[in-house]
C-alpha cells in the first residue's frame, strides 16, 4: 500500500532535517516508543493522517492517495511561542507548497501551504500543530 511509501518520504525528509539541525530535534513517531527530553528541550511529533483513496478513471487503474501530514512542535509551557514559531517557520520552509518527493517512480506532492493550528497548552508543555495536505497518484 502506498501509505507506507508516503510516510517514508515525508518522515524521512523531516528526520534528515531534524537530525542535521543545531540543536537537533528528536521526533516522536506514531506507534514508536519515545521518551521526551528530560531537560524539557523542544521535540517534534509526526502524524500521517490518510484520507480515503479515490479513483478518477473508469478502468479503475488510477488511485489518488490524499491526506494530511501533521508535525507538532512541543516546547516547555510558560516560555512563550517564540521557540515553537521559529521551528514552525523552518518546517514550513522544509515542506513548501508543490514540493514533490519521489521513491521508486512513486511521487507524493505537498498540495497546500503549511498551516498552523491553535496551540494546545498542558501543565508542562505547549504543543503547536502544523499540517499540510498531500496527494499522490498512480495509474
């Protein structure tokens, strides 16, 4: 199924950037054990939210995979939004609208600019969700 390829392309690009960044940002992936940094430093949470696949031809050979890729920036609560918003700007630049990522003749496209949702405040952390829509087609 192509969701696996889409996940690998999007998460792979995020991981390469986050690892090379100074300071590096740890990433919590779906269904993978993760321990947040003990010192309260920022980290990311990545989610692939696929929508129902569709087909736009009468033969049924075409499949369109669509969905949302969400990256949440988690920072200490009570320090303001500056750190999270700076990281959000870097991630938005990493995934510009119309970016294409290809693996083995399968291409996924970023189909919307990165959007920021309202921050979610907890007792010890604040989470700033960012997301964009994606699309990939097969024939």
